């Protein structure tokens, strides 16, 4: 794998974050226009009025509703962006790791941060005997390294240092900020889909439509439209998921000067990564190894996995 420096990766992630922020409202606006068109098309008696009025009415409805749609999306984004730490902690059932009873962990984190001139992140624990870890946060005040109890108890110092260095590399590379943005966007599409479906089921078009079956057709089209939007948002997320793990592995090897320790840790993690409290796919992608059993896929379906094969990561580290 071609080496990419920390500053290069930071710059790339910053540009990708900006690109997501620009493309997302454009995608939302485009899908909103199509939704407006479907509403007008199915709500118009074309036998009496023809089709000439559909496009002007669609544009009028789109312009009238766009500020509300974008305003709602912006409000949701701001709220989710700034309370993401609480959302993630609640989703994984994590809590602050007591420093007095876990000096070993804090010493490892502090030594790595001092060596790289980093601010000390918060350290959380998930009381689960599985082996996994992740980093989260959007700035120095919210950066957090979260470890399962199993990974703390079952890895030796060198292995645990490698895992912590991996998560600190995600913070140094701005990976966590980019992932938070992608997670928020996918969540927004889910919200928009639900609103669209409810507007069809309970709105003024619920009893109208061509040949009495308009609402069924519209529900189907809205479902397809929502699936398309969710697919594009998910593809944005997948496009930034895999390579970041290799780069964080390389960053950890550079920080600890001990790539074999991280390879050994990954081998142990691969045997028991499934955290019982994790059920959300958007949160699962944050972990060093995907903690959901559903992610263990073969063949074509593996193309949509958020993590590269852990065997491949171990192989790269052993050749580092």
C-alpha cells in the first residue's frame, strides 16, 4: 500500500468533508424536486387538464417547500453534529473509565499523546467481554477513545498500546470528524424518507390519484426514491471507510514502532469483536473491527462492507 503522510490524509479528509457538505444539500434538493413532481403528477387529472401544468406546478411547489426542507435538514445536522458524543455514548452504553482503577490504560494513552504532542482524549469503557475499540468526537473537547472491558483485560501492554495508537491515528487524521458527518447525513436521509412516507399516507393526496390507485403507486415511488437517496448517502460513507483503517494501522505502527503487536491484537480481536449492545450500523462502522455479526460477508456482498478484511490488515502489518 502506498504510504500517505498524516498531513496528506488530514487534507484529504478535510476536502472530503467539504465535498460532502456541498453535495449533500444538492442531492436533497434534487430528490425533493422529484418527490414534488410525483406528488403533482399523481394529484393531477391529466384527462381533463392535460400534462402542460405539471411542470410549472412542480416548480412552484418545489420552490415553496425547498426552504422548509433545507432548513429542517440544516437544523437536524447542527443538532446531531454537536450532540453526536452523547448519541454515540448512549448507543454503545459506554461510560468514563475510572482513572484510579485503570492507571495502566491511562498511562498508555498519555505516553502516546505526549510522544506525538496530542491533547489527551477522554477514555471510555463498554462493560462487555468482547474485544473492540473506537474513536469519536469532532474537536479536542469531545475526542474520545472507547475500549471494551474485554480488550483491556485480554490484551497485553504492547497489544493494547497498538490498539490505542490506531484510534489516536483516526483522531490525528481527522477520520472521526469525517465519519461523524457521514453518519449524520445517512441519518438525515432516514428522517426525510419517513417524512415523505407520512406525507403520502396522511396528506391531501392520500385519497387521490390516477384510477383510484395513486396512493399505492406513490408509496412505491417514494420508497424507491428514498432507497436511491439512502444508497447514495451510504456510498458516500463507504467511499471513505476502508482505506482509513489501513492508514490508521500504519499510523499506529509508526507511533509504537511495533507493527507486530497491533497485528497480534487484531488477530485476537477477530475472534470476538461482537459487542452485544451495538445494533446500529452507523455506529458499528466506528469500531476497529465491525462489531455486528451481519458484517461477516463473503463474495459480492463484501463489496459493501465498511471494513477491509482483518486478515489482509494483519498481513500488511506483518510486512510493515
